C-alpha cells in the first residue's frame, strides 16, 4: 500500500460516479485516512460511509474562505496533520462565448480556481510546518486544447488558471518539501458526462481518441495515487495528461 496512515483531503468527492469518489476509494485501499469534502451535505456523508470506518466527511463550500479554514481546523483536531490535498471540486457549463453571463463566469471560476486557492491556503501552514505535502489540482484537457465537448470558454479559463497557479505554487513551495502537480483529464465517463452524450456523438468522440474509448474515473484516480505517493517524490510543477491520446503536445 502506498499511502499508509496518510491523511488525505479530497474536495468534490461525493458524486456517485465521479473522479473524486474514485480517488477516495483508491486512497483508502492504499492505507490513507480520507476526508471527503463536498457542498452536497447528504451525498458527502454517504460517500464517506461507503469507504468504511476511519474515514470522514464534511459539508464545505470551497468558494468560502471561512468554511475552508473551519473545515481544515476540524480535520486537524481529529488527525493532527494533513499530508495530501486533492482539489477536485469543479463545475462545467456548456455555453457559447456570447451566452456566458457574469454570473456564469464567476460561478465556474470560483469553484475551480478560487476554491483551489482557498483550500490550498488552508492546508499549507500545516504542510510547511511538517516540511512535506502533496497538492494535486484537477485541471482538464480543455485548458490545453481550448475548449472541450461540454465546457465553455470560461471553463477553459478556469482550468487553465489552475495549471498556472499550480506551477507558481510549486516553484514557491518546493523549498518546504511540498509538491504541487496537476492532472488534465480528457473525456471521462462520469456523472457530469452521463446523459449528455448520445450514441452518435459518443462514437464521433471515440474515433478521435487513439486508445479507442472514453476514460474511466479510476484512470484519473490512479494518476492521483501516483502523485500523492512517494513514487513521485521528485516531481513537482508537472501536469499528467489522462486523455487516451485525444490531445498530445
């Protein structure tokens, strides 16, 4: 097991078929104590119960600084430390540029980009004190290729911002033994994509993926496990593409 007794926080981890939940299960299987955060109070506690004993959940809106700080304080009271943060919370909106309202723009950027900053700020004092830690930020292939299937321009902007912030933080915090990396998933078969793909569109997309299929949440979770573990101890400021080859650069 790669994460024995590590304390890992995963935001946006309550969706039944989502990347966050798959990552939570894989971390737990590898010995971590997992804390799932999500704005959906009912779903987040159910997600933690599914992991078994020793794992916890908190309802938390990552766009609110006071909620992030209070939640991290509660986690520290329980576990005394934090080793891993996965900034996975995010929303997408399939809007054309002229249809994006200020509210649309703010909502998407707040959850992905502001949420990443606020949660990182909440855990970094502990990681700096311990002189170690791993922060993993969930970006998207949309940040790299300029849009995707479902996300609008504001979604691409938010996910691009995550890549830039990750690299800047990695450069700043490496001296404290803190590694900060990103993952850029392609089209993953999750609750977000389910129901939005008819058979013709799905086949058209798959034809442009060299590996010939959509990704699964477990594929992204495996990349998270690698970056959270000591297998990646000399990797920081990097981006791992999990897209089946649909975007190469």
